[in-house]
C-alpha cells in the first residue's frame, strides 16, 4: 500500500503530550493500537511536513 492508495479501514487518531515529555500520536483501528512517541523537536518537524503537504493540496505556496 502506498500513500496514494485508498483504504476502507476506519481509524481514530489522538495527539497529545505524555507525562514523559514526549508528543504521542495514537492510532486505533480494529485490532490495532499504535502509540508513536516523538520528541518535541520531531513533533515540530512532523507538524511542518503536515502543513507543507496541506498547502500543496490547497494550491498555496
């Protein structure tokens, strides 16, 4: 499966800080619980990548 492949899987995503000072992205789907922890610096990089991708799709620069 690639980034452009569609899927019928329904997921729930939560994002928030942990008590250990990390940023957690938590993905939940049928039979899957996937916590992913990132340092604050990594989380900011991910946020920048998300913002850049959204701007590309929206036709912004």
